[in-house]
C-alpha cells in the first residue's frame, strides 16, 4: 500500500536516551512492535537485517510499546537498529496503530510509501526490493523459505481498553471541553467529591476523562451538542455534561441514550423540572422505559422492580437527578424544598413488563411504534404506594379495590385530580384479563368507583382536603343537584396512566401519586431513545 | 494525581446589586400571590395593613397561574409596567 500521505511528525528517545525525530533527512522504516507479540518476535530479525543492509541510506526505527519489553527485545535479538520508546503510546495512537507489528516505509519528507500489518512473507519481500532500490545496494540474500507465509499480528497496546480511552482524552482532538479538576494524590477523590457538593449523598464514580470518553461511546451525538436548558438555573446541558453525570451515577455507556432522552424531556417547559424540584410536596422524576432497550441493557421489570439490585434501573434515574443537581442547580435546601422527599429522589426508573401485559404498552398508547425504545417521564410523588387485594376473583372487584386505593392520592377528597401512574402486578393482570378488561375498562371503573357526590367532598369540621376552610367552601349556596353531582377522582380517564411491572407473585398493585399536572404542574412527556446499533 | 471533569454548569453567577433605596414609598406596590390554597387570605390581610400604614400608596395584588411554575413573562411585564415596588408576598 502506498498512499503518499504525510505521516505525523514525532520525536522519541532511543535506548540510549537520545532523541530521534521523524521525519529525518532520509527515508525511514517505522516498525511498531511490542515484546509479548510472537509475530513481532518473528519480524525482529528482518528489522535488524534491514538496518544492517540499508542503514546507510534508510533510518530503520523500531518503535516499542513498553519500556521493559523494549529492552528485552533489544537483548533477545541483538538489535543494533534504534529502539524508540513509545511506552506513552502517543505515537502509536497518532498513527492509528491497531495491530503490531505495523511496518511503514516513508520517504525523506515523511510521506507514506508502503504499510503492512502482521507478518506477510510477500509483503517483506516486496519491501526488501523497494529498500534495495532506495538504498541502491544489493545485500546478502534472505532465506525467505525459512519464514512462514503469513502470521497475524497482535492488538496494539494503544487500543487496549482503558488505555485507548486515556489516549483519546489526552489527545489534541479530544471531544472534552469540561473544566478539568486536578485532585492531589494525598486527597481522597471520593471525599473530594462529597466536599465539593457534587454527590447525592452516596459515593459517585469519579468522572475521569477516560471514563467520560468511554461513556461517550454510548452515543453518536456530538459531545458539545446542547440538548436543552435545565432549571432551576436554566443552564445549558451538553451531551458531555450528561456523560459526566452518567459516569458519576454508575451508568454503563449503553445506558447513555436513555439518560440523554430523559434529560431532553426534563429540559422541556411542559415537564417543568423547576416545579418538580422546588415543590414542598416532594415530586420527583419517575422514568418508565419501554421497547427493546429494556432487554438490551438488562433492566429489571420483575421481582423487586422498584427496589435495589439492578444497575440500569438504579443508575439511569440517578444520573438524571445528578444532572438536575449539578447542571441545573437543584439542590436540597436551596431551590429543592421538599418537606419530606423520598428515596425516589435518589433515583426512580423502571421498565414496563410488556411481555406480561395483554394490553398495548405505554409507549404505543402514546403514539410510538412497539419496536421503538422510549422513555416516559412523569413528575409525581415518589414511592410507590402499594394497594393490596388478595381476594378479588373478578376484574370488576380487583379494579374496584385499586380505585379505592388511588383515591388517597394527594387527599381522598381531592377529586377532579390530575395524573397518576398505576402499576399493575402480573397477578392482578391475570385476574383482570381473565374477564378480558381493557385498559380503558380499568380507567372507567376507577372513575366509576371513585365518583362521589360533591356534598361528600366538601370539607367539614372533621376534615379538609380541597384547600378551603369549611365556611369558605360552603359559603356559596349550592343547589341540591349541584351537591348531588358525582365527581370522579380524575379530571379524565387520560390522567390514569397504566403500566405492568413486578414479580410473578403478589396480589398488590402500586401507584405513584399525583402532583400538580397539566399547565398547572407537569405534563407526562415521552421521548424516543436513539439506540446505538 | 487524579483528574476529573467538572459535572456542573461551570457558569459564574451574575453579581447583581440591590436597586437604590428611595427612602420613601410612593406610587404602587405590587403583591405577588403565588396561588397557593388560601394564599389570598394572607395577601388580602397584607394589602389591608399596607393601606392602613401607607394611605397614599396604591397596593395591587397579582397572581401567578400556578405555584408550581415561575411567574409568566406576562405577569412580570404587567408588574414592571404598573408598579414601583414589588413584594413576592407568599411562598409556602
């Protein structure tokens, strides 16, 4: 291969500590090798022979990838050709070396004339002939028959996991722009991050440049793309900042598309993360994931679905909350003012158990295709609160129980209410689907069983609930018809969002109770997740 | 030495100075009701007390659409155009 491209210039020390620069004034043979590669070992005698045969006209430079290994190669092969120290791997990285040995012939101006990887007898023979032409010498013949026809090379150290990420992070063209904070060796990095107020109260994974580079592999999007502005500080949120906080939360790169999609939602005015963060009621982002990505990243939709023990469930929601804290500036005691809060404020993300559901999954109900991955963000009270019914044998009965349970959302007498997220367990699904009830049947039944005459909802001397003192609430004369009019719990059946999740045993369902909804609070919002292939 | 990337927005807060104190309250004072349940009870009481103490000053109450969101641009503009002073009268 001869493409004539200008190769990157470099300067490396040889074994005697003398700096050798490329390009020099002569053609050069650059030989990238590492000690523990058998194919490099096979090539070393030819590299040395090339130096002895053509060294008067061509700089033959072995470029070794670790210092101790370089010394071993020199000793083992009696190398008199220069062995340059690329243990920092910067030159290997700049040359995009993926396999060693990589042999590159360059002219005196540093333009590439020929390149091959691994060991190929014919490659070496052709190279030899070209070196003879360049050097205008006819050296002793090589016994080519003593060499194998071909041998594959080994992976370059510069592309080993971890090392490659560090090299990208340190390279001039790296995509990172966030401020770099240096923490002295005598300081504990975990304690430092607590001290700086960067955590949610649990330890976070230090977002080193190489970890963030690795996280960014989870998306094709540009690291500096701004996905939105995050309240309460209305700060721009870049993909890079999302990746940094995702590292801190403990995410793997394959979770990043979910975190990005959820962050896009929380930056919308409709979702209103400002109010969700600031309310004294303790609302928080509740994330529901639908579609194939649930399986791809290994989310738990079964036993202990809202509990601990599953990495994507735990860390995706945590990443979103860290973004609100660190980028948006929503911190408890400052703009975040919840009287109680809940453990859901650390994280709350779960997938719908679509395979256990006889109904359309949430994202399909909301207009997406079944094979698309989607995250839907609710701004609701943490929890969830469970609703037990171990005895009902019909759909009407078990949904009736669920209806009575969800009536407690906010306050039992707070009717004409906004959104609720109802999570029906597989056992309850079985009972409901035995009677072939649809989701709409469930919603209608909840509205039916919770519908109460206005007179029962008005506060009295024994209880309140709709935000007015009894004398104020009752001061207007109402007709008997008005007082007898039945008002269901929710403004509309559309406010009752239903998903299926949970373990196979347990006759309980669950609800995430409402907070202010619609234009007065938060609108549940979905976003397609841009999956990597 | 460990190097980490800053997870915050890295912005330096804008330093704002307090508006000059005129020494005397004249014109119109705006009270912003955030629209919490029964908030109007307190706002009305506050308005009455201010009227008692400052009979020459007009006190006007404004209301946000919802306590769950910042005041709309429209309400802010209205307060700015119609008032000389503003008291965010109720939070929680």
